[in-house]
C-alpha cells in the first residue's frame, strides 16, 4: 500500500474509532448535527456506528429485534432519513439491513459485485450525503467474495474474465497488487474495502469536502459469512 494511502486510511479509521464508545440506549439527541427529520430528532454519527455494531452483534447471536430509527406512521412516506449509507457487495448472502438488524428505510444501500467505486456509486453516495443528510458511509466487504476471488485468479493467470466482469476486476486489481505474495483471500477482501474507502474521498469532491468539514465518517469492514460478524475498522 502506498504511503499516502496508509495515512489516508489512518485518517478514516481515526475518525470512525472516536465514535465507538458513545453508545447509550437512546441515540437521539437535540444537538443540531443531523439533517432535519420530520420528528425533529437527530442522531450523532458516532452513535450511528455504535448502533450498527450492536445491531450486528444481535444478528450474529441469532437474536435480531428488527430495530428502526426511521420515522413511523404517515411520516414514513414523507421522505427518507437513513442513518447511514453502505457500499456493499451484491453477493446474495450479504444483506446489509439484516446483518445490522435494521428494518427498511434505515440504511441507504449501494451494491455491486466487489463493492467497487464507479461513477454511479459516487453519484448515489453524494446524493445520500448532500440530500439525505447521511453522515456515515460503511464500505462493507465480505469473506469468500467471488469478485475478489475472480480478481485473484486474474492476478495469478493474467487472463481477464469475459464481458463486463472485466471492468469489475480491473477496479479490484490495484488493491491486490499492493499486497505481498502469498496473501490470503481475507487480506485481499480487506484491502479491496480499504481501497474503495480511499477512492470515495479521492474521486468525489463532495464527499471529500464533507469529510474535511467533519460532517462525514467513512469506515470500512468485512462481514464474515461463517460467524455473521462485521469487523468495522
Ligand atoms: Zn462479494
């Protein structure tokens, strides 16, 4: 990994880590740090991350409660006020709403094979930040990711897959090329998530500006299919 990437990664991790211990049962506060919801309540970004962690713990233990922070009743159709955005893989075994134990309308989810960054992803996440008040973006890789596996195969053989899958692989490959020889698939998945986190800031002036102003936290993690646990950085 390049030096600049390492230092950027530290910045991202540092920003998100500060929030983790902030969990209290009621995450709503009166502080004006959040986009105006119809019920007038706001949620601080640090607490959002803490609640995602706790939701995943419930899910991993097999004790989900299907929590919701979204407005209820008639207010629910007035608009959407998701508490976070997720850039995740399209893999059918990975359902962000469920694995964070949330009901619909709580997460703004953007997915593609390999959770790669492209123009449509950037546009979607910029919309979430600018127009929906999202202040937390989670880049979520997962164990045994087929897109990363395919990229590993290309790295080893030099043979690109056919069709538009080539485009996905081309976006993942730079993350793998920075890893030492003999690295594991798990390390490749993690590196790919880190790369996407960095690219969100490098390729979007809107996300970068929000990040620099302290109005956006970008964190990354990996969902383990076997344990159902998310390891957020
Ligand atoms: Zn995948």
